[in-house]
């Protein structure tokens, strides 16, 4: 009897100990991603695979409380859970955040408390910021490693956000292992050394086409007309400094989407900078890809009419940047319906190769500023109007990897001096930059 009592006491003691101890365990949230889907000055989506764990809650606030979750003033539970691709995906939408602020958070679940992470909301007033734009990653081999190099350089640059123009995994976007690998890579490699999550803004590519709702499933992106396959949306930051339009080249580009685009461009016509992103380039700069005349007819004229400044595409797995262009199929010196217009034209920037194997750059046009065959993304520095300077954007082409004549991959993430929160604009030592014009590390828009 005495022994039984001892055993029972030991059992209850251990259970109590386990209950108290559990929150101190570090719960694994290695697919955690922060997404900008709506107004980035006040909202953020936080999405991750909760695996077999239960009762997830985010604890957050403006002060860094480390992993002491009870000390954070706010908490919130996921608003939905979905079971696609062998994941138990949790979706949290933070709203009513303050613009231009740092927020710290942990996630607590039945297994413990996560590491402490933090993120920034976008400013609602005109101030300088940087962002990264690119697209096209693959799920194996050298292309996977090249993409990882790009991811690591994102963490070094600490941009305000990353604009990713589609084609995320190999295949058609329904392979659970490919998704888990991409999400884990994204989380572990783009998160900064002090735990800052870099927001991603997602655009639909053809490799997500196995389920046209994939962007909503994986990134909680918004959609139009109550149809989860109509993923296109827009948001603004910095007051009227900057407006971003995420289009979808993988569904009907005319019709409802065209109408929506025109309406969105009209609504934001007075914004200083308006940019659009989509996956398929209108006229690819490699001969291995088909021309997209339909896209040209649906969107290029609207871009020009309403003063779109920059257009971002991907898909071809290479680098290109054009002079500012006006669509004009009738002008004698136009080619493929475009003519250079430095005053009012749209600059077309692309074409993928975040990780995917570079294709030959063998299809330049008279209005192409530069193209190249290497792994890359664009790093953009956006400056509002100053006392003695006009509003402008500096565009850097960052080479993240390339292949030598023997076909051997070389990556360029090592040896970069990482930026910090007080220095987000100086080109870091060791960053490999491509010169689009001889002797110039960056292209300035407006282009003079
Ligand atoms: Fe593609």
C-alpha cells in the first residue's frame, strides 16, 4: 500500500512537473512565413505548418519579451486551419497594427513556445525603403542550391519585403515534400540573424497550376470574385508614395481581370510610384520561350495610359531590364509593339532565375537595356522626393549564382557583409552586382 501511494505521488508529481515545464520546450515552426496580403501598414499574415500539435496561439507586442509569452500584451488564435499537402497549416491575420513599427512575437502550442521572431509593418508616410524582386525556384540539384544562395542574400540585405513573381517549386505545386522544403528553406534562410521575418508578396506562376487556389492555400493570398483561383490584388505603402499590383498571367488576362486592373490604376493614378508584377513576360528575352502577344494587348496599353512605372515578370530564368517603353504598334521605329519613351514609359524588369537554371540571353530587342544568363534578383531602393532631389528608384541587379564553362555552379552569398537595421541602403561589401550599363552599378528610374 505504501509503495503504491509513493508511486501515485511520483506519477502526479511528474505530471505536474511536465505541465509546468512544457511551455519552456521550443516548439518547431520551421515553415513559418510572414506574408503581405492586404494593407501592409496595419496588417500581416502569419502562416505555418502546425504538424500534429494543438492549441496554437500567437503572443505579440511592440516590446521584445523574448520567449516569455505571458508578458506580451496581445494574443490571437488562427482563423482557419487547412490540411493540404500533408501539412496542418495555421493561418493568422494580424490587423490594426501600427504603421512603421517593429512587432515581436512567439507562437505557443501543445509542444511549447517557439523562438522569438519579429517583423516590421510598412510605413504610412513617404520614407525611403528597399525591396527585393525576383522569381522561379526549383526543388532539387544545383537549381535548389542557387535558390538557397538567393535566399541567404535576402537575409543579408534586410529588405522591407520580397516580391516573388511565381514558380515556387518544381512540378505543378501539389508535391508535399517540395512545399515543405521550400517553406523550410524560406524560413530558415531569409530570416535575419536577429529573428526578423522578411515579408513575402506572392504572384501566381505556371508551376503552381496543379491547384489554382495554391497561393491562397500556402500564403493566404486574397482573391477576387469569391473565386480562390482568381488570385490578384493590390496594396499601398508610404502614404501615396508606392502602390503594388500583383497580377495573374496564368488565368484570363482580359475580361474581369483587365477591368479590375484599369479600375485599380485609375484609383491610384496620383501615387508617386506604381508597380505591377506577374509571371509571364510579354516578350521573353530568351528564344526558348514563346511570345505572349495576348498579354501585350490586354495590359501594356493600360500600363502606359495610367503611368505604371515598373513592371516585374519572371518565368524565363534569366535577367533583363528594358528602357522605359510605350506600346505603339504603328510607329515606324517600334519593335514588337514597343518604342522607347524615357519620359513616360514603363520599365520592364525580369525574368526569373532566383534559383532555376539560367537560360541563354539570346533575344534582345532595340529597347533592351541589358540581359544576362545567371541567377539573380533585383534589389530596389525607393526614395521619396527630397528637398533637392526628385523621387526616384535605384535598381540593382544582384548576381546570386552562376555557372562556369564546365557547367559548375558558383554561389555568391559567402563573404557578404550583412546590413543592419540602421544601415539598409549602403551596398554591402562582397555583394556581386551586375552592371546593366558600363561602369554603373545601378539603374535610376526615372531614367534620364
Ligand atoms: Fe514559369
